[in-house]
């Protein structure tokens, strides 16, 4: 049974916030409680979470550079071993091939509540990827995502 869900979920819109990874899972916005990439190498990536833990991630207004999964030291956040073509990284590669949109969620500080939340940034397409040395000198996958613009 394929339970992949691409695109928007329910009535959630960009800018909506979620208090925890568990809430993301319960709402269907991002199913894994820990992993940053939801999906598989067969169907593509449904969603990603930018949790400010990978040093090579870059969030920009017109594009995102998203580091692949794996090889990160949990204590320092630095890459200590090369990333591999694991199922989650292959999911993002498949998304580049299919063109299906990926939901992007990002951990941000919420001034109103004085805590970190996960904000839905919207739908993005993976337009390319590369493999090479990251900031720590270890090879990482870097995926380029651009916002899906409707009615342009």
C-alpha cells in the first residue's frame, strides 16, 4: 500500500506553525519523527524538515540548498563521514526526476510563544543536486530546491 502524499495537506498553508515533530507526524505534514526527509527512492520525497542541524543547509528566499541525510556528528553537528546514496537521499534524487513537489518545513523561533516551532514554508521542486565537499571537508549531497509558484 502506497501512503505517499505529495503536495499540500488538508487546509494547511505556508506560514502555519507546528509545535513539535510529533504534531507534524499527527497532521500528516511530515511523517518521520526524527528523519529530515520523508519519502522513498521509489516514489520521491514528500517533505523535508530544515532543523538547523546540518551545517551546509542554506535557506534563501528564492532557493534552498538542503544537505542530504547521514554522516553528521549528533553532538557537534559537523559532518564526520561522507553521506551515502541511502533511501532518503535517493528520495530527493527521485523528486528531481519526477518533478513532484516537496513540502518544506523549517524550525524557526516564534517570538509570540518564545519557543521554537516548525513553520510550513510551502511547496518546492528539487531542480538539481551535487555531491562534493561540504563545510567540514567531507562529501555531502546538496539538493537545490526552488519554490513552486502558481499562476506565474
